[in-house]
C-alpha cells in the first residue's frame, strides 16, 4: 500500500553550488521520523527531493554558508553530473 506523508518545511536557504543558484528546503514529518531535502535550480526550475536520515538532517541544519554548500554538493553531485538539476 502506498501512503502520502505530509512534510513541514522548517528551513529554506538560497545557496550557490557549482556556480549555480539553488533554493534548498529542509522538511520533516510532524513526528520527526522522516526527513527530506528539496533542491531547486533557480534558473531551470528543475528540482529533486532526497530522503535523509535524522542524523543527516541534523548535520545539514547545523551548517551555514560554505560548510552548508559543501555538504549539499556531496548530496546532489550525481544529479548535477546527470543534468537532473
């Protein structure tokens, strides 16, 4: 059975990664059991969602600026390489 889960966005950032501007959103379910990262290319409007562990979501939420951009690049690199973003 498939079930849709409602996510609440708790952080939105605009970042520069690999020379492109992206909007990133961190979201979680109300009970905190599921976490997601939503990344949108501001130029092309393409977006990709990633499921995160609680540990990954916490780690990303702690970082700002260059540290945040470096961590996000690790996560989205394969989608950048394949032109999904």
